[in-house]
C-alpha cells in the first residue's frame, strides 16, 4: 500500500520460502524506485512481526541495509502493537 510518502508491504510468513519471497519483493521495490527516481530513506523503514512463530524473527533488507524491527509504531495517529493489544 502507498499513501503519500507512507508505504507498507506485508505478507503471511509460514515458511522459509515466504521469507525469501518477501525479501525479493523488497528488492524489486528498490529496483522500481531507482528506475523511477523515487528513492526510499531506508534508515526510516521498519519491520513489525505479528504472531508467535519462530519464522517471525527474520531480518529484512533494503539497499543492503537491515531494517529495524519494532514492536509498536504510530501510523496515521494510531499506535499499532505487534501483540495486537489495544492498551496504547
């Protein structure tokens, strides 16, 4: 999804194949951005894992920079937490 300068990529990760697939999508996004001269500030990009599966701890990269993993993030005024609790 893309909203102004805010974009999100998400997917269900149930296997190592899904991790590789999501990383490939990130790589394709970087290639697309370079083609259209719309660069991403990769230092501000983040990853949030939902669920308890051990596969949810994978590292993802954009332009060879590891994305920071967070457990909560404010998005359009709403705090989203990786445990899906609404305490915030």
